[in-house]
């Protein structure tokens, strides 16, 4: 057997990559293996994505509440401060 042969998951062998790629477009075994690999990749990335989204939500929440905390910390009377809210960000006028 030639060591330069390219194998499809269904067991068919090819000597060039072009015919192999053409065959894999219609090969059900190759498609199912690709689908399994994509599902495993999706499962491994799901927890990372969830953590990233939770961190993003936490930082957005901190940004949304940040200016209000500043106003409370320096004790500016409410009748002096006019606040304008734009996209959950508080601007002082």
C-alpha cells in the first residue's frame, strides 16, 4: 500500500486531494464525521462563551450604575444635578 494515499472516512482511497474533496461532498460517512466534530467543538466552546457573556453583562451593569454611585458618593443635592440617560449611561449636566 502506498503511504501517500489519502483516505476518506468511508474507507475509499485517493492519490490526489482534488478527487478526495469531490468525493467527500457526497460521502455520507464523511459528512457525519464532520457533523460530530462540529458538535464536539460547539460543546467545548459553550461554557467559555457563557463565562464571556456573564463577564460582559457584569461589566455593562457596572458601567450603568457607575455614574449614579459617583453622584451619591460626593453628595451633590438632587435639585442641582440634572441627569440625562442615554443608552443606560448617566450624563450629568
